[in-house]
């Protein structure tokens, strides 16, 4: 089902992806710097995962793209490894965030259960596609997605209180589309699921809780998909299984587990507009860098 990844090196802007390798630092200092990067990235991703109902991949993927070359990941498999590693980390973020939202009664399980089969199928398909797509295309697609999210995040979610929820098949189909796009961008799908549920009549807190819950099947099936898709790939770093770099998962996962519940609490306290403006600015900067590199 999965074809081998392209063996040729993609045209990648060296100033973005190889910069960590070009610095003359000792091995010990280099390892410490990378670990600090992973912990900080995981902490921020965990906070945003709980606060905005996103899986944190929009932060994790750019950080991984910047740091993985220093671990020996070849440019031909850089984006695939960043996406797979991000999804594996998001699995931990999702568990913590789901529990926090569930305790507040804000997870619409009747909706999540109907979307999950489509989500799993879409995300599994994404891994097989990523294995045969050029890394440069995946990178530019990720950057374009960030710009799209930035523009949409500045507008408050549109809600139609009188609109009935779609039937099971439509929810499953929506889950398939969300799973496919999430798997190709290494995200937990919250930036897609939350506005979708909000437009289908759910209140904001239920939409955020539902998005957080949908992030778990996205992350688990995405992790499995990228693990299998990269099982024969060359140019991976030691400590990798397929397109999953486990040292990064461990470093970022600890931070996400600790910080995600705080993000869920902040979602009920902070002004949403200000938080989204800061997040949109981040998406614009990183998105432009990814597209234009």
C-alpha cells in the first residue's frame, strides 16, 4: 500500500533547514540545545492545544523542520519525518486535552464517535500519499495551510444555533476530509474541526472540546500510517521508526502532557480575540517562510 519515499533531495532552503548543522558547537551543547527546543515547543503546543482545541502541529512541524537536520535526517525525508513525529507527539497532547475538556462536560461524544471512522480512513491515506510526494511540495502545502488558518483565525467562528447536525454519513465524510488534510500537514485537525462543528450549531466550548477529542484518532492513525510508510526509507536519524523520530516525541511529549490542561483552563478565562491574533501572526510568519523558501 505504501510506496517508498522519493530518494532524491528536494530543493530546500539551506538557511532554514540546515542552519543548526552549520553552527560549530560541541556535541554536548548541541544535544542540550535540541532538547531545550523540543521541550519549549512541546510546552507551547500543549498550551495551544488546550486553549484553541488544536493539536499543536502548526508549532511542532516548523520546529522539527529546523532541528531534525542536526540529528542527521536527510532533506529527502525531512518533511515526512517532521509530519510523522508531530502526529506522534500530538497523541499525547490529545489525551491530556480530552480529559481536561471532558471534566468540564464540553466534549460532544455523539458527534466525535460518528466522525471517527472517516477520520481514521483519511489519516491512513495521508501517510501513504506523503511517502510518495516530494518534500518541497509537502512543505509549501503546509505553509499555504498556515496562511489559510491565519486569515480564518482572525474571524470569530460562525455559528448557526438553529442548524441541525448532519447525519452520520455526512459527519463521517467530513471526518475523512479533515483526517486527510490533517495527516498531510501533521496537525491534530483542531483548526479544521472546531470551525466545522461551530458552523453546524455547536457552541464554542463544545466545538473546541469536540476538536480536541477528534485529534486523538487523527494522531494515532497518523502515527501508524507514517511509521509503516517510512519503514524502508533511507536517510532517517538513529532512534527513528519509519518517519517517527522518538527522541523528539519523548522530549516534546512530556511538555505537552504537563501544559495541555493549563491551556484548557485558560480557554475559559482569556479573551479569545487577543490569543487568536497572536496565533495568526505566528502562522503568517512561518507560513510565508515555508512557502517562499
